[in-house]
C-alpha cells in the first residue's frame, strides 16, 4: 500500500474512533463536527475529503459499529445446527456484545432514526443486507426444513431481532428493570415459540 493511502486510511480510522468517543462522552447533543475535529486534531477539510459531510462520517461510523455488532452474532447463529439453538445463540451473542461494547451498541441503537442514516439510507441498507444475508440464508434453510414457520421475511426479522434490540435499547438507556442475564434466559424460548413451525 502506498504511503499516501496508508495515511488516508489512518485518518479515516482516527476520525471514526474519535467520533465514537465523542458520542460516548457527550451524547447526541455533543456529537458535532467541531467536537470531532477538535478531539481528533483532523481538519474540517480532511474530514469532508474522506466522508463528504459530517452526516457521511456519522453514517460510516454507524456501518462500522453495525458490522462490529453483526459479526459475532452472525458467527454464533450460523454455527448452530437447529433453529432453536440458533435463536438462543442470536439472543446471547447480541446481548453479550451490548454489555461488552456499550459505546458501539449505544451508537447503533441511538442512530436508528437519525438524519445521517436517512441521508445515506441506500448505503446503510446495503451494508445491513450484506451482514444479515448469512442469517437470512441460515433461516431460509430452517424454514425449508420445517423447523421455522413460513412467514414473510420481514416478519421473521421483526420476531427475531425486535425483542432483542428493544431489550438492548432499554438497557443502554437505563430504563430496563431486569438484567441482561435474565433476558438471555427468557427471550430465546419466547422468541422461538413465535417462530417455530406448528
């Protein structure tokens, strides 16, 4: 790799790392282009050169954080032999990641309806689809095998991801009264009942 390209990649990583730290320390209100450039020492011009806009930086950070969350979840699910153990693996991997990587999980969950995701909707959707393709393929095989109910794709996604993501969101916000270990014990069977073939 050429030195100029190495410097460019190092700058991108520095900006993304700094943006996450700024968000973790200051929340949505303090997550500004001025805060990120001041904390990173990178100029406005360099930020705009690499990301096009502050929304572009935020969307790139969201995709990076989403990837970090999805990688262990996808690995856990696709190693599972049955639909039931896959659901258990999904819940555990997702909530374990949330507990162990709070800053990353907070940014993913807090970004759901943010302007920067709207501005980069196609890019974000493509990245998400690429990550979840392995889980979708794994799930289709379980539907074909008669383990999982024949349901529309989006309904399967809502039934699998919805309860886990909402639990993580509330825990991160401090509004979840239970603990994550309890959720890991209870959710898999409840979600499995909603997905299993009758």
